[in-house]
C-alpha cells in the first residue's frame, strides 16, 4: 500500500517541523522528559497508523519532530562544557602575562589614536595574573598597537614598523590588559558576546607591540598553516593585481579578506541591499560554482563528473575563504542541491534545502536563531519554493522554445503556447532578414530574446527574494531596501562577470602576471562599474528608509503570506500571482503600517541609554513628543569606524517603535556626546536641533552640515530661555548669555536643561564643571532627578551643588571598565551620603525614570 509522503517536498516540511521544535524548546521550556514523552507518543502513532491509515502517518511523523527538536536543543545546551572562570584575568586594569599562539593573523592599519594597530586572534597556552594561573585554552581577540614614538624609533633603527604581521602558529608572550566582552545594556543592541563566542573568542584585550615577545616553536595544525599560507599568498596576489581600495574590495569579495575601505561604500552596499556581494556569501559561492560547472560542461564533461568536481571546487574555495559559518552553510546547501539535482532533477530545490537545514541544525541547533542562517535559507526558499515554480510555467518554456528554432518538428514537443511563440519568432526573423540578412537577423533575434528573458528571470527572482526578506531585513537591520531590486538587477550580472574573471586572474598570476593582465582588466572594470552603480543608487535618499521593530501582528501576517505564496506558487498562474500579491501586501505593511510606540501618556520619561563612555538621553514628554539629548560616540578624538549612533542608539529607539524624532539636542560638541548624532539625524529625520553655542570645532561643523542636508531647523538656547514643549516646561540654565564658544573648556559650554512636569522635575547638566555648578546654585536648580555631570568625575557634583539640587534619584552614564575610572568612588559616596537612589549605565544598562507630576519612579530597561 502506498504511504503518503508529504507531497514532493517531505524533507523540506520535516525541516520546518524540526525547526519549530527548536523554537519551542527555546521559548517554551519544558522538562526534557515532557518532550521525550511527547515524541514517543507521536512516534507510537506513526507505528500504529503506518499500515492502517497511511494518510495520518506522515502528519504524525512531522508532529514527532517538534518535541524531538525541542529535546535535542535542550540536550545540546546541557552537553556544552562549562568554560573556565576568567574573572581574575578580565578586570581590564592590571597586566596579564599571556602565552599564546596565533589562530587568525592580523592586518596592520592606522590607529585612530595615532601610530599603528593590528587585530589578532590568539589561543592561550597559559594566563598569569598575580597568584592566578590558567592553562586551559581561551580564545582572545587582541588589539596590538604601536605609538607614534615607537614608529619614530623603528624608523631611526631602519625598520619599517615596530608592528609586524603575526602569522598563524606563531607563539607569543604578551603583557596585555584583558576584558570580558560586554553587550550594551539596551534592547536591540548587537549581541557582541554571542558573536565573539561563535568565533571562539571569550576575552578581548590590548597590548603594546613593544611588550610582545616571539617564542620559539610552532603551535596549531599543519592544515591550518597551509590554509593560512595559501590565504596570505592569495591576498598578496590580489593586492598586486588591483592596488589600493579595489584590491581591498576584491579581497573582501573573493576570500573574505579584512583589508579596509571607506565606511561610506560599505554603507551604500547595505542601503542598496547588495551587501551580500561585498562579503563571501552564498551568492559568491553560487556564482563561482555555476561558472565552474558551466566551464566543465563546455569542455565537454559528463554531468556526474562536472557535479562532483564542482562540489570539490566549492569546498576548496570555502577552505581558502573565511570558513566561517555562513560560507560553510552555503557550501553545504550548494553541495546537497547539486547532488539532489543529479539524482532527482526537478525535485531538487526544497528537498535539498530541507536536507541541508536538518544537517546544519543537528550539528548546531542554535544556528536557527542566527540572522545569516535565516537570511540564507529564506532566500533559497524564495527561489526554490516560489520563483522557480512560477518561472517553470512562464519564462522557462519560452527559453526552451528558442532551442532548435529551425526545426519545425521540434514544435510538436512543445506546449501550445511555446509552439506559437516559436512560430512568431520565425515570422519576425523573416521580416527582419529583409533589412539585415538572415544570419544577422537570426543572431540579433535569438540573442536579444535570450538576453531579455534572462533579464526578466533575474527581475522576477530578485523581486520575490526582496519581498520574502522584508521581515528579517526590518527585524534585524531596520531597513527596507527600496532600491534592492534595481540594484541587484544591475549588480548581479556584473558580479557574475567580476567573480570568475577575478578568480581566473589570481590563478593565472601564479603562472605569470602577464597572463593575468586581461582577466584582471575585465574584473577591474567590472568592479568599477559595480561600485559606481552602488554609489549612485546608495546616495539616493529613497535608498535609506529605516524602520522600527515590526509589531507581532505584522510579523505573523508576513510569515503567513510567505507560506501562502509557497503553496500557491504550484497552482494555476492566477493563484500563483495572488500569492505574490500577498507577499507584496505584507512587505508594504512592514514599511507603512506604523509600529506602536512604547510610551506612557501623561508621564514624562527620561531614559539614560547605555552608550558606554558617553551620554545619550531619550526624553518622551507627557504628550508623546520625543527628544534625544546627546547620542554617545567614541571619545578621545578617535576616528573609529564604530558608529554609536547607528549601532547602539538607533537600535534602541527602533526597539521602542520610534520611527521619527521630534527634536534632537546636544549638550556640547565633544565626540562622546555628539559622535553618533549624524546617524541619528539620518535615521530619524528630526524637525529641530537644540544646542547651546555655535562651536568652531570640526565635529560641530560636520553635525551642522548633516542637519542642514535633512532640513532640520536650528534652535540655539542660552540661560534664561523658558518654553513649553509637549506638556513639559523647559528652563535653560547654561550656557550663559553672550558666551562665545571656544576649543577649550567645552564641558562648561554644556547646555543645561531643567524639565518640570507638575510637581516633578529633572536637571540634565551635560558635562558641566564646578564653575558652572556654582552659577546654577542660585538659579533654583532643585530637581527630583539629576543626570550626574561629566560621567561622575571629580570635576563635578560638588557637595554644595548637590545640596542646592537635592535630588532623590540620580543617573550616571559611563563605560564599563573605562580608562578614566568614572564614576569616581568619591563622587558616588557623596550621593550615597545624601541617600540618593543612584543608577549607573555601566552596571544597570539603560535606565528609565518616570515623572508623573506627583512622584518619580525608576526602572532598569529589560534587555
């Protein structure tokens, strides 16, 4: 008796069921024996109904996979070994003697503080700190730096730099300051700890190049050394073939090189939805594998041999490239697809995806919750589950109809519509031949139609992928890639030329750089066209639409629309296009249905956002007006590529459902207060910018330019200004009228705001020092809540000032283990002596204070 097997994609459905179980095991925890009993009951049902009622056997088998997935996740978590305690080595204060070997070699670059720096991953052999010693292996991401004085000394001695490139397997003795990585304490923040842990990194640290000793011997595997040597050699050849920024881009695209290029270009790739081209991803693997497979078939070579060799080539490429989880997953999926294509032909798509997903989730079940895994598999689902079934009944018959065009007998093997299409093409060819001759007409018509159909196929696939990824793009990256469709339609063909030409050029360069010249030229021009296209599209304002976190209803609707589109794609064309219309409606809903903003009507909220060593306050007035005062930033004059406004502040605001800010304000133009404001303005398009003085600093000038470009109105304020905004009364206590901004003492130029709502109030003092505090003591500064000045340094919060303010609550924003020792214990003692309930962002994360007009309450923000 035939047994129902779940249609033509049983393994795909099985993968979904197992994934549902993993989700259940993570979010609906039950004791393992509960999941085991549920699995055994469902399995028993399968055994009972396998012969008696086969139509029930498959659904019960799927049901059994749900508790099995939940049980497997919990058992996998329990099997994880407990890592050693590293607290004694991770204070960030004392020096730790580290004996280790290099696992990932570094790239030397200019340090944001002058001199050079290099990021290297090492695995420890021994850690020593005082009486504490650890010999268990620990992964450390180490920043090795040299100061300008080190560089000068090296040049005087004839050396290029005191900072060499440390290579795989080298053993080092390092005097380092180590820290445990820490996530920002805000909802929506990047899980840096989890990201580093996935790469085997448990500590981060810094060390001066002069404090490093190279030890004799080699540690690591020979395979790892061969891979490292091959990568280093390939990277050098790439840089010789395409010097400068093109070489850095080629390195990133071809083998995941970590050379550096302009942040603006990276942002443009993100805005246009083409970032997958910039890094080694599934599409890079697919392009190269397709080119390699096509070349083997052209030789010609049998399909079996071509498939096996393409799989071997893909794994060799993955080995040479990053070998990170995304590239490994892409290569696994590609290998399974090629094998199932060889065995089952047209049934390969979703079944291959199901096999790949099951294999990956069995190896690492928590991979399911990674954004890269979800994006990769959703893209494949969109292509194999929606696009291909639709194209199979629309464009693909027309593409096949162009074969053997001169054979009327071939018409009888085609569907009626395809046969009619062939007849029409021949008729047009005859008319065109009168003008340009038969051979020219035949070439123009067949090649032109083939190109047109291929372009249309790319448009359909890109459009369906974009619609299918609308939800995860909004959820993880808060973007709607409005220009993704035209960008990918233009970029993917260029990448399809660029990648094979570049790989061919690198391969030929090992024989002769002269032989590599032509393919290198083709790849170089393709790269120039590609990046030029990205820059052009990325600079369009419409390319940068940012979105808050979608609501639960929107997420459910988008998931249902995707499932319905997969089901309808195999039905008649009107139903298939109805499924696409549902996907489009869901995507439009994500963009245009406003998210519910989290706020408390009739309450003044002030939230101190955890931005590390900096300041950023979200103010939500009783009438729902939103103000962001300061935006954090990397202090000390650093020019780091890390943008606190983009990576920390904006995700928190999006997690609150905020899409637009009414006002942004800056206390003073120090980088740890305004460094992230340009990104905030671009993302949230505020109406006004409040500030104290027109500062002559470059940082303020850049911020002012960004504000003007988005049409933000400038609103300067000085002491004595009073106004109502959103149901809250504002008083400005500093800067003093007539004050002139300078490059020094900018802390004392801080715009100080006193907010009053009913009988509750708050005083936000920026980085004001004692001199300004003395001026404010006579200006009725009393407030229930005080934002502690200058991150809790000794320059501020005098006993006299605290007596004048008499706060019940206080909050200080400071970085975890910051180099300044903020907040100072002496200052915190002053607040403790006055019984002020004090919160620290470095310990509590983001903290919200609610002023309802009668009383004040405080609540750390749940992460």
